[in-house]
């Protein structure tokens, strides 16, 4: 059914039916589903990267695999075009956030209050140094909660973040998705 609405100067517009309005609300504005090939390659890429970190954890008896890195890999493999997934943000955001956590520990003991402050500050620090990477805020929390030794933690975190970027680079090339959009 079409109706003439005032002010349209002869243009006809469609009046939505209750059914079409309901269907539109249910559909939402989510993007179209990803191609199954991209989903399979992204899933395999994430598993390879996280298994590599797990293997390093077991072989070296040091924690290379921490929860924020799984979230980082989800961005690299699942949304490689986002600014949050670019190498500068993955590596730089993780390191800036860890440094923020250690800076908080200079003024406070490890614990939940320090972790809350470190997580909040990490978001601001990442914005200032142009390395937005939301999973890295959790890295600041881990540092402020656990107070790991500085040099080993920073070295291992750097290696782990670089592994994620390199595996993501290979996986995204296989799936023919451009990654990175920019390096630095």
C-alpha cells in the first residue's frame, strides 16, 4: 500500500506494516554474516596462535598465554580491518597497558583497587599514544593484581603479542583479507 504524505510533492512513499516493522526490529543492524571460509580460517588462525602461546607456556614454564591475548587474537583474526586489530595497537596497546599497571604499582600495593585504577588509566594511556586496543586494559589489571617481575613479564608479553600479529598476518593472507591495514 502506498500513500501520499504531505510535503513529498507527488512522491509516493511506502507505509510500513506492523509485520515489516517487527521484522525490521528483529533483524537489527548487525552486519551480514561472514563467509564460512573466513570464519573457518579465522577460527583456525586463532587456535594456531593460542596453541603456540600455550606450547611456549608449557615448554618454558612461563605464562605466555594470558586471557587478554585471546581477546587480542579474536580482533586480529575476526576483525582485521579495525584499528584495534592493527599491529601498532596489538603490540603497543599491550605494552602501554602493562607499563601502566607497573606504574600504578609504584604508588600502590597489588590488589583490586590498584587493578581498577590501572585498567582505567590504561585506556587513557593507549588513547594518548595512539594504540587503542581494548583487550590490553585487562593486561593492566593482571599486572596490578599480580605484580609480576617487570623484565620477564614485559619480554614475554612482547613475544606473545608479536606471535599473535605474525600468525594473524599468515591467516589473513590465506583468507585473502588485507592485514594489516597499517603497521605503524
